[in-house]
C-alpha cells in the first residue's frame, strides 16, 4: 500500500497535526494504520505515536510524552531518510530534539512541534 498524503485519512490527519490538533490527527491516521501492511504499518505507528505524545504533552503529561517519543524514535530508526512520502530523517531529528529537551526538563512551550515534510 502506497501512502497517499494528498487525500483521505492521511491528509486529514496531516491537516490536524499541523494545526496542533494531535488527538484528531491520531484518530485519522489510526484508520489508515489499521488497513496497512508492513513496512508502512510500523512507520505509521511511529507517526501516530508522535502525535499521541504531543497530545499527552498538551494535557500536562510529560512522562507519557517522553515514553511515546522514545518508542516512536525506535520505530523510525529502521526507515531511510525518505519513506512513505515523508522526509523521515528531518522528522526524526526534530523528534529527538524534543525528547532531549523533555528529558532535560527544559522549556518546551516556545518550541515548534516537529514538522512532517512531504517529499516526492
């Protein structure tokens, strides 16, 4: 299954993610994830975990956010720089910076959330 971010649940989830509506993004992507096959399935699981992590953070649960970001990074490590139409390496780096800041107890309120960049 090719990941198509231009329509359907992936596009709706991406729109929500970019508006920092992380729970809604998670819900849209989960519908696609349930129908996916490997290697897309694990990739989408990692992206969903990132969205869920930031939902936890918005709700005042930094430990939940850290745990989900760790799990997402472990899954994303298996993917090349570009996969499924996403710039994975850049996304991975931004997620890692967020995790480092959370683990250091640093201020995160002024940080922008990791961007999901589409590639051809």
